[in-house]
C-alpha cells in the first residue's frame, strides 16, 4: 500500500529536474527510493532536496562529521531507512569500523545519561543557566 | 521533591573517590549537579562515570565531534540539562557559533527527513539491504 | 513469538461481543489484527475499543482531520502498523494524494522546528506565557 | 496561556462527580492539577479517570510495580509532571531510595541498549522470531 | 547561556529582510523569539522561514488543520515552545476549547494505541501490506 | 549491509572471554546476536555486558520486575529487537499472559496520560515541587 517509487522515465519535468540535480551533485547514476517516493509531492521533493543540499554542503563542519550527526539522530529516532542510507554515506566518506563503533558508543551513552538526568530531575547548575 | 545534590563534605568515601576522579580528569574545581544527584545511588554514579570516561576519552573521533554528537542526541531527546551541559563542553573545546548553527541545522534536517522516510514508508533500496 | 491473532471462532463471549461492535460500527466484514491480538487481554480490548469509539466518534472535528492527526502522531512515534492502518482509514474518508503530501510536509517541518526550538533553548515570548 | 485548573466549586456536576470518585478511591482531600486541567474537556476527564482506575487497579501485578513502570515510561518520554506525580505515588507505596536508584539504572541501561540494537541494526535471532 | 534573541535594530540586512517578510506575511508587529534566536545562523533563519511559509501556506488542507497537526507533533515530541506558539496560532484561526479538547483526546489515544501495536508486535494485515 | 554477527570461533580472545562470561552467567549455550554484533567494537561489548550484568543483577528489585521495566522502555522507544529479547527473558522468569497484558495496559495508559499532561501544559502542584 505504500506509494511506489516514481522512476525517471515516468516523472514530470519538475521532478526530473530535481533527480538530475541530485545525480549531478552527488555524482551517482540514480537517486535513492527516498527521493522517488517523496516525488509524489513535487513541492516536498524540491524543498527537501534544496534544504538538504544547503545543510549538508560546504561549511564549518567536516562532511563526515555531518553524516555521523545524521546517523546519531536517526538511531535515536529509530528510522531504519535513514540509519542505513546515512551510514552508507558516512562509509563512502571514509568512516572506519572503529569510528562507527565509537559513534554508537557515544549515542548509547548519551541516551543513557539523558534518561538519568531526566529521571532524577537534575536542577541546572548556576553556571549552566 | 527531586533529590538534592550531595556535596563533597556530606558524601561517603566511595562517592568522594568518584568526585575526585572527575575533578582530576576534567581539571575542574567542582563536579556538576548531575553527578551530585545520581550519587544517591553510588553504584550508578561509579558505573556511569567510568563508562562516560571511557566513551568520551581518546579514540578515533575528535573530542569536539563526540560532544557535538552528544548534543545532537540530547536535542532529539529533549533533555534540557544534557543540552546545556554538553553544549558548554563543546564550547570549551572550541565550537564556534557557526559550528553550533550548522550542528542545529543538521539535527533539524535529520529530524525532518526521518519523519518523511517513515511517513512515506520508503522501502530500502537494494544496495542498502 | 509474538501472540497470534484470536479469530472470532476461537474467541470468548466477551471478546466476540467487542468484535461484533467493531464490525457493526465500522461496517466491515472482519476486524484488524490489532484487535485480534490485544484480545489476549480482554479488558484492554474492551477499554481500548470503547475509548477509541468515543474519541474518534462525532464531535467538533471532522473525522478525516482526526485520522490525519492520528497519522501525524504515528509517524512521529514511528509505529508502522499505526501509520498504515490510519493512513488507510484516512484514504477511505477521502484523503487525496495531495492532502497526504501536505500532511507529511507539515509533520516533517514540525519535527524540524521542534528540534530547532529545543536545541537553541528558545525562551517563551511574554505573550506565550 | 495554559488552561487554568477548574476547582471543585466551579465545576459542572459531571466533573464534580469524577473529582469525588478520585478523592474517594485514593482517599485524598483534593485532586491533582492534572485532573483539574483536563476537566476542560469533561469526556476526556471521565474516560481517562475510568481507564486509569481500571488499569492501575487490582490485578496480577503489584501496585508498586505498576507505578514504577509508569515512571519508566514517563522518564523515557521526558514528561516532568508525570515523573513527579508517579514517583510520588511510588514513594507512598513504599519505594525506597535504593529501589528508585535501581529503577533509574534499568531505565538508563534500557535506553542505551535500545539505541545500540537499533544503531547496529541487529537481526532477530531465530529463536526470537 | 542560551543565545539571546537578536532584535531588529541589531540585525544584519539579510536577517532584517526575513523579519520584515515574516511581519508582512503574518501581519504582526514583531516576530517571535524563535526567529530572533535562530537568526544567529542566518542561513537557517532564511531557509526555515521560507520552508515554513511554503508548507503552512495555501494548499489542500485548511490552515487550522495544519496548525492542529503541528500541535499534535509538538505534544508528541514534548516541545513546550512549539506547543504554546502553535496552540496560539490555532486559537487565532478559531480553534475552540472543545476542538482543542478533541485534539488532545486524539493525540492521547494515538499515543496509547501506538504503544499497544508496538508492544504486542502486531503483524500487518494482508490488506495493509 | 548491517554488520554480521561474530561467532565464537572467529572472535578475538577478549571477545570470547565476554561471550564465555555471558554463557556462564545466564547458563545458555550461545549468546544472542546483540552481543555478536556489538562485538565489532570490543570495548563496547565488554563495557555494555559488565554494566548490564551489574544493573540486572541482584538488588532490591525482583529480576522479573526489572525485565518488565526493560520491556516498558523498549516499547516506548519502539525497539523491536529489545522488545522481543526482554519479553522472552521475562517469560523465562515466569511472566504470565495476564501479567504481560497488564504491563502493556500500563505502558499504553502512561503514554496517553504523558501526552495529556504535556499537551495541556499542566503546572506542577505545590506538593510536587
């Protein structure tokens, strides 16, 4: 019942234009199912791609760091598609097994201490106010 | 009604030993309320500190990157205490306003695309299986 | 290992009575697996159905609006079963592809700005207090 | 701007009847703000109280165990009001500091291993299918 | 320690331009703290405003419905700022107390049944696949 | 693409030592995939097992109660692997169908009232401060 991916050949011009920009920007032969499915709402496709291109593009943080942050959020939200696609992206940018292991260790520990701070209802220290 | 912080002078020996290790490791004059409150369960205090020291210690990821991942998880979990204390830690390690802005942009965008992937029930691409 | 659905023929009288009320109220030939599984705890089956019938029944909000709100929550909680069953219900009530697209766009954007407001620790404006 | 609590003297008959049942059932002189605020929608007040009375009432689980499960969920959802009111209820039922400490330790550890299982995308063992 | 709002008089030209567009679009004398705080990262301010304007703008869903969906997500994510600002927006668009009560009832019930479906690990019905 | 489980025969000495301790402590012939997958980062394997052994070991809470709390958190976080493995552990410790049903009822109700308290922005009662 979920919406089927819209392939390039079946896509309207505005959708094809976004697909082409994704393929050029990322130097890949095809776009992921994520884009082919949200293409059912062309305005969402266009806005999401343009936002993601801006956010994940050049800036003051390393591209690999950005992908690892993306994975950390996706694990915390439990989004399987997002974990796999952004882990793959991080691997392409050079993330090693050891780095993935440390990333998971930090994500796990952050989730644990988040709950301890919340559960004990810890008051903000003066210097954190 | 939340448990009050246990100050160094009122703490049992096993608790004081952990406080001392935190202060030495971090080179700070006092420990945060987080530690002083979970000290009500000394086993949790000791285990959490030793785990955190290991996870956030030297490895293959930069210490600042680890703190930014911690902030990303804390924002997604909506833990005020954790956001403020780990943002402060990241600032001490040199995070600039521009880097914090990019971190928030990635966290926001990841949360948006996580929901789109989930809401559209996007199937895994073959290459991601 | 998950509990198997309890079919009408195998159900106790109190469970069959709930199944019958669901089928009559919704004018459907059979009930969903959701009901057949929570039927293992008959009190939960009865209470949940009666609560849902009241909450989703006639009131001041349009039935389609209620189903879309249900989908929005289910996407944010990442409950696959709930997304699919309530998206199907919304489709039966007339939700178009364009409306589903807008619903997802709002859900995505709300999740993004939620994290920005939390991450930046925005103080309440006076007029919102 | 949040809705103000509706006090007994200002409440409609159907609301007062629920307040009275809460006070009798719990043997308390007044009801919590939670009830006085959701009283703005009397159907929600009545349904929520009757459901809660059934769910938290006599059964196969100890009342204190039920309150600790309530706290565990509330910590994971980060609901301050819920944490404080159900921690208070658990204390009244005899929860000691040591038990609260263990409860928090389990909640913290569960949140950590949940993220590890999700982040590593661990496949179900055959015996768990 | 959270970043302070940037007032119009202290804002750079690109930030002032966004403020002006918000004020004109919404016909309000000033912008909310949310915008004044994310203005510390002008690219995030501009992109978020333009996205929100598009998503919440004219389409196939009623503006009030969109605001109620926004509230539903914000409650599920537990974002206080977002709940208050979007509840206020919904009130301005005409949401009555009875409609707010029904909205909360649906949000509460959806969260309950989401957990039941997940906890019982309910299999998808054939017709939902 | 997810990391494959590391079987005992292929494991390094430090990993085998943890596997052996798990098998001895739990009196089981083999360890779950969870441990075999996080074994890719041996420090995480060792630390997680030692923490879990301490947290779930003898204390002031009944072992079955601890497992039920673990299930409650896992359902709220929507972690399928965690729900199934800890439900299985609770069953081994004697959890009956009726107890599982009550556990789910409490988890569902807690999630509902959490959202009502948050959505209505209920102020803390004086006695809860």
